[in-house]
């Protein structure tokens, strides 16, 4: 069976609470600390790691947390088509997948960073950026690369299979579900191995199990996929 692409639209919103990675706790603890303090840090925060390590999850989690506090943020990723000027009412500037920024996006990211960290009103805003490598290795304009790397820098590790299994079991247990070994083997062997994809699959399967009143099994997962292909 070919590896399947999962629809992430049904996944739970990314939060710091549903980010499961013990080795990444220093980064998560830092984000929680900044979100809890009234004054934004005067230096940037930078998170890096390979694809699937959870960088985008954490940036979306921070954006959601700030929005729940009634704050607005500036968001920039390589797919951003509209490149707005810095807004004074932003509480933070979030820069995702910096390694893929084009020249215009790099110029905007530098402008946002300067305005956020050294604003005219004297009140700094948080700059939180993410990439697949440390700041010193980014192929970006030198002033932006230097600006992003002079604050707090955290690396996110990739989970191994044992950690993925533990996380999926914890997530299933939180839903009151039993996740048998053969189903875990099937999920890890036949689907995208990024944790976000696996968690989305578990959520979809939970909903299907509730609707059909059947326990979690490999045949149930296959039935769900077959039904999805027919609709």
C-alpha cells in the first residue's frame, strides 16, 4: 500500500498542551513563560528542527494562545502572498519556515523584526521564528540571519518510533480508547510518520469508531479509508 496523505482539516487546533515531545520541553517551557509574562522579551526566540519536529505546530499554538488573550500578531510563511507593513497593535511577529523566504519576504521579515524589537514607542514585541536549521546556517540576507540568531535558540528533535507509539497511546487513552499493537504497527508502517499526521489519523478514526460503534482495529481503519475514497 502506498503511503497515504492525510486530511489534517479535522485535527485538533495546535496548542502547547497537545504538543507531545519530552526532549523539546525546554522550548515549550520558554514559550509558556513568554506567553505568561506581561512584557514581551527584547530579544527574539528561534526554534529549529527537521521536517516533522513540530515547529509549525508550536508557532500556530503561540498564535492561538495570543489570539485567546485578545492579541493580534503578524504572521509570515513562504506561502504568504500579501506582505503587509508592520502594525503597531501586533503583540508578536511569527516567522515560519524562514529557510524558504524569497527576497521580498526576507526584506519584510527584517523590517518586522526591527520594528518589533526596537519600536518607536519603546515597547518591544515578541519575534518568534522557525526554520529547519540553526540561524547561522540559513541562506538568508546577513542582517536578517544575524537578527534572528542573537536571542533564544532551541532545537526540536524528531521522535523515534518508540516515542511516537507512546504519544499515540497517551492520546488514545485520553479519549478513552484502546490502541492495539497491530493497529499501531499498521499506522506507523503505512502512513506518513509525522506526529501531526498520525494524531490527525487517530482523531478521524476515533470519530469513525464512535459513528460505527466498533472498536479500534486494522479492519476498522481500512473500512474508514474505503468509505472516504467512495465519498
